[in-house]
């Protein structure tokens, strides 16, 4: 099977993705399928990692895409596309999804789930997944799904083994099977020009340090002079992820306006 860019929400047990109404702390592991589905769909559309799970989580919380009912990926994608660009999105149906995937695009699907497959193929409750590839064999269309809630043995439960074939991180299903999975939302993800907002270096006199990682102890890989224009690629805590000439790294937000 094709090798895809993939993030699994189970790898983020400590990254907070909380709702105010819950008495316990929610994380990307427990509640972040929408965040990971957006990352997986957009990254594989573009052929490289689109920002990071940490950054997308921060931005979804900032724009209120995190709701009492889960994640509103429409709100989150609208914010990401306006700030960072790089993709387009619109709602669709199964007819549009079929032609969309055949053209090499990706999609985000939301299922309400069920107790048994095929309704519960991907989850027993609400869950977002990314459709990232499609091909035909013997007149049958198959779709490659990235399920950020994947764990060992998941597709051996609830009759799922009859409807899906798992190889590594990829879950391959027939397109006709998807229509039996209680899909409640279909978001068609397409390419768009990458919009990179510019920031101005506002140091007092010395050049701005560009570091390898978002930490004051991380090695300096380059500098940008006062007044220089840099591209903002993302954010991580007190740092912006920026690009200046050949340097792609992190600088303190305080000195960028």
C-alpha cells in the first residue's frame, strides 16, 4: 500500500484539548480525532506535513472549533485556511466524493458510529477519519482511510474484519462500504495557494535569533536583522514557526510584529 503521512491521536495523551464543561481533562488522545483528521487529510493532499498537531490544536482552541459536542472541523478549517492557507474545502456528498478522490484529492468524513460493522466500522460513536487515496480493481473502487484512533486489533472487533483490510497505518475499504458507515459529514479537501502571513522583526538593535526548536535553549540556526520581513508558518507557545531566506525555525513572538 501507499505510504502516507499519518498522525495517531493515541500518541498525544498529554496534549490538552479540553472543554470547560467537563470535570476531567480531555486530550488529543481522548477527543482529538477531528484535529488529526484535518492534519492527515491536508498533509497527504500537499505531500508534506501541514504544520503540526500541537499547532492545529492551539488554533482550534483559539477559534472555538472545540465545542461542547466535540470538534467543528468546518470552523477549524476556515480559520486555518485564512491564517495559513494551503488548501480549500467544501461540503459534499458521496457522488462528489467519488470523483473528488479519483482526481487525487483527499477528504474528511465524520461517522456517527454503531455497535457493529458496517455502521460501526470506524467507531462505536462519533469519529472523524481522513480519506487519502483511491484506486479501482476489477471494477470495484477502494478507498484508503487514515483512522487516527487506530490501535492494534481494532479492526478485528465488532465484525470489522469483514469490511476492512489493514496494512500498517492504512485501512482499505470498498467505496460502497463507506455508504453503510453512517457518514454524517463529508468535507472535500482541495489544493490552494499557500498563504503565508508576513511578520516584521522588531528587535531593539540585535538580529533576531532563529532556533531549531521552540525553546530558548535550542541551537540558533540563523538570524534575521531588525526590520526584516519573515513568513509565519505556525505557532508553538511563546514562539512563532517562521521562514526567513533559507532558515526554517522558531523565534520568540515578542520580537515579531
